[in-house]
C-alpha cells in the first residue's frame, strides 16, 4: 500500500468494518495496540499501517487480513479505481 488512493481505500475499509461491527475507534485502537490518533489517521488515509498493522487491525476488528484487504479492493472498484 504505497499510493494515496490505496491508503484512502484501506482507511475507508477499516472504518466500514469497524462500524459494521459496532466498535468504537478507542476499542479497536486498544485491541490493535495502537494509539487512538494512529487509528484515526489510518481511517483518514493519512497513515500506512504496514503489513503487521493490517494484521493487528484485522484481528482487532474480528476479521481476517484477507477480508480487510478485499473490502479495500471493493471500495477502490466502487470509486473507479483498479483492484
């Protein structure tokens, strides 16, 4: 995940899954072992969580890393991006 569009799509996917699970930013950040501000920046597409961060976030959200990345790809396709 290097490009801005990918970071934005990933952040939207994290937010979407978090909201679908009924979880707060605080709860997910704590479960993922990151600060509230870091999760806020990830959801806004301003911070690349890295590969381990993706796995920690997925675990905190109760989904697999694959599920989280597939959600990102769906968001990209819906925004006119290529997956």
